[in-house]
C-alpha cells in the first residue's frame, strides 16, 4: 500500500504552505500533490521510458515529503499535549500548599528550579518534595518515591534510592503488541520474570478425553502406525480420536472397527476444533507439525510430534516407543516449548488504512518475499514500528520465527536461535551488498515490507512454503508476533531437544579431534 495511505489522517490532496512554529516553511509545502500530478501527466503520456521512470521517481518523492510533513504535524501535536499535561500536573501539586504558589509564580524562578541551580533559587521545601514523591502518573516511567535504609532521619549517612514504575506501551486497542509480565521490581532493581529463564511445564488438571492424530500422506508405514496407535488409544486409554477425512476413509476401507473415529466436514468445524481436542499427535516430519499448526487460527492444543520424516528439528519423539511416551504424557506433567508464530497481513495499495487488509495468515517457520520468476532484483522497503530499516536489493527477504531459524533462514546465512527466544529473524536472501548482515529483532515490534512504486517488477510472498501471493508496487506485507503460540511436547526439555536436533540433523560442528601427540608449545 502507498505510504500516504498508511499514515495519512487527512483526505486533503494538498498541504497549504504555512510557516511552522520554529520559523521555517515545511519542505513539503513547496510540492503540493495536485501540482505534482499536473507535472507528471504530460511526461507519462509519452513513450519515452526515461521520462516515465523520472515521473515515477517524482511521485515517490512527493509521497515521502507528504509523510514527513504529516509526521512533523503529529509530533507538534504530541508535544503540545505533553506540555498541557505538565501544566495541569504542576497546578495540581501547587494546590496542596497555597503558601508555595508565590515561590513558583515568577517564570524566571521556575526556570531556575528546572535547571536545578541553587545559586539563583532556593530549593523547594520538604513539604513540597513529599508531595512530588506522592505524585505518580498513570503511564510512562516515574521516579518519585525515596527508599530509605531504615535509619533515622538524623543519621547523616542515610542511603537513598529512588524507586520507579515500569509500564507497557501499547499503540492502541487494534495494536498487534501484547502485554507480558517479563519484568519485576523491588527497591529499584529490575529483574526478569522467572518464566523467561526456566523450562515450561504442563500439568493436566483433568484427564484428557480427546486426541487428534495428523499423519504424513502417501506413506504406508505411517498408515500402519496410525491404525495401531488408534487401537491402543481406544482400548487402553479410552480416548476419543479425531483424524482427517481422508484418513478416516482409509481406516474404514481397512476395517469397520474404526467406526468410532471422528472427523470434520467443513472449515467451520475446523475453526472450533480446539474446543474439542485436548492433545494433537503428529506422525511425520516438521512439515506435518507445520500443517498441524496451520489448522488452528487461534489457540493451539499441545502437540506431540513423532519423528517419521526425513529431517526433523521439531519431532523429538521416536515412534518405536510411542506407548511409553504417550502413557507418560497423558499422566503428566510434561515439559513443553512454546513456539511463537508470526501473524501476517497483506495490505493492497487501494486500501484506505492499515486495518483494511486481507485475512491474516499465521506462520510457524517463516514468511518469504522473493522475486519469483522475474529476472530483476527485488526492491523492498522495510520498516520496523514505522522506523525505516533498509531497502532490500537482492533475491528477497526472510522474516522468520526462532523455530524457523533452522530452516530457510539458516540456508540464507541466518543464525540458529533457541526456539523459546522471543524474537523475529530478519534475513536477506543473496543481498547485492557485502555489508547486509542478518538481524534479530525483539518480539514486540511490527515489521512492514513494502514494494515501492519505482520497483521494476512485483514481488511474491509465501507463508511456510505455501499460499503464495503477489505483491504489486504499492502493496505491503505487515508482520507481528501472533498472540497464540504453538505448544510442542519435549522429550527431555526444550534446550536438550534443540541441541540434540542440530547435532543429529545438521552434524553441527562435527570434526575429527585434534591429535594429542602433535607439536607442543615450548
């Protein structure tokens, strides 16, 4: 989508030329959009390719200047609002003690207080300080309370430490940023919450009743194991079993015994499947886990992934011992890994605002923006929380979760990251720059990748390797962390499973040990 449509809050086609508060004229006021359109119409009607390219560049410049002007106006309005809040807070504090109003009515004296210059103005009284200490705004970071070491006021060696409050910033009700309890505060010291540094355990409060089994298609060994597992779950554990429609057809073709197996008829039943299923079992590789995660657009039940594929970083359980594993999991407690997902929106150039987007798509591994069949380099403008990051010129860009760090991102030169590290990997694909290195961004940011109007060709976006969509010039892809992670059961714990997967799957840092009988330092 065009930048002016994403950030504009006014429907006017031009900005009047007016002098700002700082005494200079806005740069964009020299280029009203109507004048730019008149300038661009005549060259575009010709057949000269250079004039057409020049007109497109002018249009991009005009829109960028408009965004700058609107951002400046927004900043000025925000500054005025903060100034108004400050004046109200100062007036409220002065109301507590009328005798102190006279000491702050003079503006020069007030400036001395702000600059903390004791030579020009005496310090505020003790009573005024106490009232300032009681003051605490509802948002932002404040530091008013004075913590003491318990000694009497007469002790000259009193240790003082200012306390403060940390509050979360959210950009509105429709924001994709979500609040999490990740810090705690005690006597001025910040510590991370325990859940960010410990393994996560799941304990059943009631016995699981229903299990969903998802299988890799076109595999005879998987079909045999699936039928055997369903029999065991029904006869030994008395569980209700759901399977995919195609799997139920194959089971009934084999034997009428599987009449008790349930399935769904349409997408509406799939949308409420998480309310019926207590546990999901996958028989396959990482692709089967991705398929299981894509079925749930909201909350996801715990997933037990069995390794029956060619390469698996998310499938720690071996199918030969499924009875022992499932018996232990159904009893609980179990160690789980919360694998974060990305929520992606495609916003077309014709959209009026950033909320007028296509249906969101959730990905567990990565979203890839590439050049498709075009021979031209991709040209992508990237923003992080409305701050410009870079312009990607190369084969494309990968926005990956930490679970997908061992997939396409790793092949493109990205780092391997523990799956429970909350972050977004920003990895270029064959960039035409030697200094373009991958980034790891925090989980709370919102990324926007836009195809500029001067791009030579459109780009293509794919989500976990499917649902491919074309991004024309002016279209944008917005990604943020989804609020619903994918909980996967661990064989030991998340760290042990992750390290074992990169050792066995990638033969990470495998080499012959250096001989001990070689040359030695003297």
